[in-house]
C-alpha cells in the first residue's frame, strides 16, 4: 500500500485532527490546478493526502509496485477500456512516482505506480510545490476543462525549464547503463564535488 488521498468538505477541520492528534507531518502542498496537502509518518514522501473538493470521501488509493514494467503493462491492459482511465500515465513532482489512475468499481480512483521517493522525516521541511503536481503526463479526466488546461500549462512550463528528478530504484532492481551521455556524467561529477 502506498497512500490514501481523501477529500474533505471542510479541510480546515480535518487537517488539524490528522496533524495534531494522529501525528502526521506535512510533506508539501500544491494550490494549482487544485489544492492538495500531503503528509508523512515515515520515510515515504506521503502516506496520506487531502484534496480540497468541497466533498467528503476517497479520491484515490495507491499501490506501489516493484517493477516499472508492471505499471506500463497494467496501463496497456487498462487501456482496453479507455473510459476507465481517470489519469493518464505520468510522473509526480513531489513523490517522483510514475503512475496512472483507473476508476474503481466503487467510483474512486486507484493509482498504480512505481519509483516512489523516500525522504528524511526528521529533517524534512514542508513547502509549496508551485510547479504543479506532475513533471509530465497525468492528464486528469476528473478535472474540469479549465483545470485540465491549467495542469497542462504547468506541465509545459516544467518541460520548457527542463525539470528533472532522480529515478528511485530498489537495490537489485536495476542495471546501470554504460556511460553514454557526457553531459550527464559531467553533471553527476559536478554534484559530487560541488
């Protein structure tokens, strides 16, 4: 299980309960193209989040898989029924998850993902993510047309700026490619010495 994202009619009443009584710590938040607040209890970037929709319920549940190919193959299989895709394949800015979302029979979304980020919960500083929720992809069918346009504009700005984040892999779940990109090798070396 990766995380749960809930919706709340009165966000200002719900968040203090989870934060102050249950001890969830803020990870970050976004305000555009929708308001969302992310919380952690451990090194997982977020185990719980809230979307401000004006309704109370479940927005989505997420499972994290061990192999990226499982996500891609799941996406291929889900596309047999395109109306079931709630959010296309993409990658999140904050938790670095590569995922897609499908509508469950219970009418909430189910996120199927890989490559989630770990944080240092003792030294993490929560902050606003102004670049929007996704580096690329994640076209959200559940948003209004205006919200989809705003999300797309935010993704285009990230792309124009060359936004990148590291890939998060599990030990033994990858093979290092040969050094075929001099720019990347120089960038890595600069970070080591810089």
